């Protein structure tokens, strides 16, 4: 993962979201190091929905698209930003994740 949180959100959205979720939980009965290692080695490819990594990517995309729809309710603009160009959509979804994660630490992207 990249060194800074914002770049991690833009380029590794699933792993960053899982790391953020894990650190927000109050889990005490398992080793933290084992969980972090597992998060870094999720089986499968993010591009293949039939794998665990692909399914996580699919779910996170749906959640971030829902948040994006609340931010930009105009369908034409939403489609332009999130659907027409896949790399641009990924960056905008990453920015939405960064906004949510960084605000939890009292920082704005």
C-alpha cells in the first residue's frame, strides 16, 4: 500500500476500506498482526467477481456508488463521472472513500 492515506484510498480502495474497518472495530480475542496479514493477502483477483477479492470489490463499488448518488443526484452528471470512464470513476470513488476515512481522523482531503 502507498505511504499516505489519500493515495491508498485512490489506488487501493478495497484494502484501505478493510484496514479502516478493522481498525475501527474493538476486536480483542484475535491477534491484530494475523488479521492485517490476512487483509493484505485476500484470495483472488479484484477484477474477477467469482473470487473473494472480486466480491469485496463489487460490494464496495455499490456502497461508494450509493454515496456518490447522494452527493450528485443529477443522473447525467453521475453517469459522466462514475460510469463513462472506468479509471475516472475509480478515482472519484477513491476520493469519496478518502473523504469518509480521513474525516474520521479529523482531516479533510
